[in-house]
């Protein structure tokens, strides 16, 4: 298969103008970093967080330099720590006055057969990927309700929440849990005018992914994609921005597949 030609990243259209967005695991070159840049392109003010302090500081300086220091604020946050999650939400509110959107991007992967997987491996992936998303969602929803309602949560799930893949039981279980959390949380807060949705990417290539999945497996996964290539992280971020924007006001409890996989 000949891969489809690369596509150009579209310009911003002010889809998030005037909104305050909080993003977890947003430093670096992955989906979170792409979402941070896309939100700023779309006019948002941004609260940037990551567990990697040095990488976060570099991302903050880069984004503040390009988009203006008044629009970018950052705080290290480990989503396995409830106090750190609450500090992120409280700090964003102190800096910008409110929060309108939270993009829960933090997640942890790895490869291990169920036969060989340890309790520690299982628990660590679930704690970061599923329970971390729960902690951030809970803190954000409490703040949004206190503000008088309205707002949007966008969670990062995965096609593995639907599809079987060897060595991915912990990650797939966590991402399936993110999907279920998304649907149920949406029902809990619909009366407050708050929307909760998720994206489910199939394969978005970035350096971290290449570190945790072998080249042979990545090459095989790419053959399943209709365009003969993986997604660019910004292509996933585009859908996150759509779900966060006022173009998606009647969408809640949905998991949107961001995929070109063959049926």
C-alpha cells in the first residue's frame, strides 16, 4: 500500500476563543502537546500540566514565547496524587478565574502478557490511565458546577478499549474503563450543562510510542490503516478541540473514533 500524502495542519479558527483549557500530560511531542498547541491556535488560554518537570518547563517557555505569557500557565501534576490534581484545578482558577475545558490526556502503557504481568504493572497502568482520569474529571466537574455549570471534559481513550491486542490487557482494560467513565460521568452532570466525551485514537505516531512498542508491531499496525500511515498527533487534537468547542453542544457521553482502520 502506498501511504496517502501528508496533509497540512489547518489554521486556527478561534473555536475556543475566550475559554480556559486545562490539559494533563501536555508537555512534549505527543497528543497532549499537540492538543496544547491546537487549543492556543484556537484562541484559548491554557493551563499546562505534566508529571515531567523539566519537559513541562521547556514546553511552557516555548508556548509562552509563541502565544504570549499571559495565555499560558503551568504546574507539574502527577495524576496519581489527588492533592496534586486539586492543586492544578485550583491554580488554573486562580490564574484565569475559571476553567471551561479539561482534556484528560495522561496515560501509561507498556507491553506484557497476562501470564507474566505483575500486580504492580497492572495497578500502575490502571492508576495513571483510568483512576487518574477519574481524579481529574471529579475535580474539574466540582469546579464547573461551583461556577454555575457549563463546560466540557474531553478524555483520551484508545481503540484498544474496543479491540484485542496481545500484551495490552492492562492498557486496554484501563482505556475501556475511560470509555465507561466518560459515558456515566456525562449522565451525572448533564443537568448542569456540562458535556463529557472522549476520543479513541487508533495509531498516532510520536516518540514516546516508539519507545514502548516495537518497530515490527508498529509497522503491522500501520498496515491496518486505510491511509497507509499513522495519524499525526495534531489530527487527534483537532477532534479534541471539536468536542471542547461550541460546535459539539449536543454531544455528551460519546466516544469518537479517530481512526482510518479498515472495517
